[in-house]
C-alpha cells in the first residue's frame, strides 16, 4: 500500500529585501521601494529573499505572497499594478549589495511572471498575490536544492508612465521606517508519498523470486538440453536390447530396423513375431 502525502501549511517570512535602480545603484537598505521617482527620475525594482531549508522533504502545491500593511505609501493618486518576477542571477551578489549592477536591476523586473497585484493609492494596506505555477516550480527547485535553499522574488511597477513620474509603492518618508520583514510566503505543501513497510517487503520478495527463477532457468538450461539429447541417443540402444531379447525368446535373427515392415513384407513369421515383441517391450503395445 502506498501512503499518500500529508498536506501541511508553512509560513516563511523574507530574511532580506531591498531595491536596485536602473543605473545599477543600491543603497543597501531593506525597504522595498518600487516605481519611478519624480525627484531623481530613477526607476526602482525591488526584491525579497526567502530561505526554504525547512521544506526539503515536502512539495509545494500552492503559494501566496502577502505584503504587510503600513509599509510606506503609494505616491500615485490612482492605483498601481505591481508585477512579480523570477530572479536568475547570483543571490550572493544581490544580498551583498553589488554596485553598478544594471544586470541585477534588469533581472528583477523581467522573466517568468510570478503574479500581479493592483495596489490602491495612499498608505499601503496589507494585500496578497497568488503565485503562478512558474513560482511554485521555482519554490520546489529551491526547497530541494542540495546546496542552496534560497528563493528570490523580484518586483517592478508595470503601470508607471515613465521617468520622473511620481509613481512609487512602499515609499518611505520622514521618520517612518521600512518594515523588516516586509512580506510572508504562505505555502501549502505535501510530504512525498512513500510505500508502507509491508509493501516494501512484498516488493523485495517479488524481485527476489523473479531473480531466483531466472537463475534456475539459466542453470537448468544445459541439463534439459542434455536430457533431451540423452533420450534421443538412448532410443536406439533400447530398441537393440529389445530385439536381442526377442531373438533369445524366439531363436530368430533380427531384421535391421530400417527394413521393418508390416505383415508379409517382414519376411518369416518368426521374425515378424520378434519385431512385434520388441515394439511391445518398447512402447507397451504392438502394431
């Protein structure tokens, strides 16, 4: 019997976060500002990093990313669309705040889509994004990785109108501090299905039996061929012995086996009787 995997829920907060501008600059801070600044004209992409080491023996079946409320504001007067993407670059370079790295900026806002969310203007309220199948595949790849279980989500503002547009999410002003952690992954997982011990035992016995039968067949093959050959070669000697016995009983000369015929073709009646006796001794009946 195969035991089905049990369903579980897991929550994992991000352990690091930050942003990069289109010039490759990062301030090394943890706020997740994303969008376009009306002061510098810079465009920001943000990121969140998670550690999935606790999911090594589980499969992620669904995932939701929740951003905490109270983490800055939406500077736009209208709602904005946040896009989430995969990150395929070096995680070590990302979290070590590698400077002048336009490649990281581009990677964070492009690639496989993990989902989108429409965020209303004003202070950031808590909101969630159901992650795509591409995200779930990446989550499982990270969780089952033998050397690195970190997982990164990049973000960009899909609805900005261009540089110097006052359109930013998670913007921090004055004495306000950015939230850390800024978000949490809510995961549904299942433990991989495994056979019960009794099933393993039956499978092992079955394989052993098949192997033993194959071994016996190979070992007995030459013996069976020898037995068939011995029976064929021994037929003539048995027939000769029967003819000799008939000869002694009837005192007649045996005719060659190749000349055996019925009735008058056999020659003298005594010889015919000798042949009949020999055949009856061999086969249990006479023709």
